[in-house]
C-alpha cells in the first residue's frame, strides 16, 4: 500500500486571506494530524511524491493510493495511525486486510502464424474480467526476463501481464524445419517486421483469456523497450485498422503504450508509420521515458514526444492527460535498465501502473466476448 504526501495536502484549508493554502496536517493548531501524516509517510513503501509536470514526468501515485482504497480502508488506516501516534502502540492487522496470495506466473509457448514458436511468461490478473492486460516487448538483444520485476509489480496491482521472447531472442530461436537456430544478429532487416506476427500471437493468447473471463482485452496496454517500442506502435496500427466484423468487435483494443527509450527507427520498423496513422497518433495514450545522459536517446525521444504532442493537446482536467514525457533519470542506461533497482527512487514502475490505471482500467470499456475471424 502506498500513501502519498500529495494526497494528504488535499485537505487544504485557507489560513490568512492572500496567503497560500496550508494542509491541516501541517498547521500548528492540528498537531495530531501532523503526527498522522508523518506516520503514514513512514509506513509507505514508496515515499517520494511526484511533481505535477505538464507533458513531462507523470505524477500519478498520489491518486493511485486513494483510488485503490475504499472509504472503509482509509478509515481503518487513519484509525490505526491515530492509535499509533497517540498511544505509541503497534496497530494490529485485521484478518480481512491480509493480502490474498497472487496466482503464480506461468511459462507458456505461443505460435506465430508462420509457425515460429515463442516462449512467454504470463502473470494472471487478480480482478477477473476487470483485469487490464499488458504486453511487454523487450529490446534488441534482450529477453522477456528483462521485465521480470515489472511483471511482478504490475500483477501486484491487479494487471494481467504477458512478456514474450520475440523471434531471434531469448528462448524463441527454434525455427520449424530448420537445421540451425534463428539469432537476432543474423536476421536481415526485413525479418524484424516479422515480429509483428509475434505480437499478434501474444494478442490471440490474451483474447482466449478474455473469453475465459480472466481479463478485458478492450483495455489492452503495452510496454516496449527501444526496439520493442517501435514494434508496439507498428502493431497498434494493425490493431486499429482491422475491418469491423458482423460477428462482433475486432481490434481497436490498444489504449495505452509505454515507450522506454524509443528510437525513431529500428531496422525495418519506423516510428513515422504511427505519425501517419490518425487513430494511433491521437487515440492511444503515450508515456515516454528515457535516460537523459544519452544524447542520441534523448534526441529521438524528444522528437517523438514533440511530434505526438501535436495530436495530444493539453487537457483542462489533469486526469484527462494522455501524453507524458519522463526524462528525469540521470543516466546513459536505456530501455529496461531504467526499471533497475538503482533508479527505484524515480518511481517509474509506479508511474507505469498508474498510467495504465488512468488510461485503461478506469475507462468505460465494457467486457465482451470476442469471436476470432
């Protein structure tokens, strides 16, 4: 459970006319509330609030804690903290508050249309039909295991997560009827477009889970690291351009994409294709993250953000913002390395979870069974 200082300052009450508002948790006439604030913040696993930045690093954690806890949970929390602050005792956790065990992650094998076998890891969601599915696409030379920590984290937040070893990477190197393995270093440029079939295989796996009532495919989200970022937006073009079916909805499922250190181009995959697609450039929410000490990575990420900004005007309400550019992390490291322990204080995984929560989980996309053509 995370409680953010930003939420606490929401109890602002005016002090002297003309002066800034002050939280009752900070005002001297409310010493007990100051103790509550300090105790809550000390108990947080993630303690540093993110600043509000227009089209810059996202701040979401303060709303996430409040929205995920019901009023009863907040009352229980505050009651326990008051007891702690006044009596100095240690609050006892109620039986109902104990976390239920998460379903274990599963190693699965997918099959692309061309017969390519793909190894993947699936973290089942914990909210049934309301579980938001997330596809994780690693970078060049990487594997699904680069996302192990993020997969664990997102499942803790209720998401259903699928990380795939793209062809030529990780354990996805066995080509049907071939005498030698397929390695990324040996793949010609045009072969990288074949990875779109890998993402489609992942999507079909999630559609089956949707029809089993385990998630809502209409709230599909994606995370792509460097090569995987360009792949994600190119597959989103296919998703948003499926023709309608007489038997039901088809495609238009991707609602939010996180791009970690996205390049303008990788091999045969180009970001410009997304710029030219009206639906992808304007109807999908984007969160771009990049290490700010690499000039090339910063240049590409800045250009991508600047281009997408033309189609994502600054909204009136904070909760409607759907484009973010996060370049706070002072490192030359890029891609999935931005999720490492060294950068935990920047709260990137927390921001990703909240971004998906706001742009997918809270949106009114009703679950429905899907019929594959």
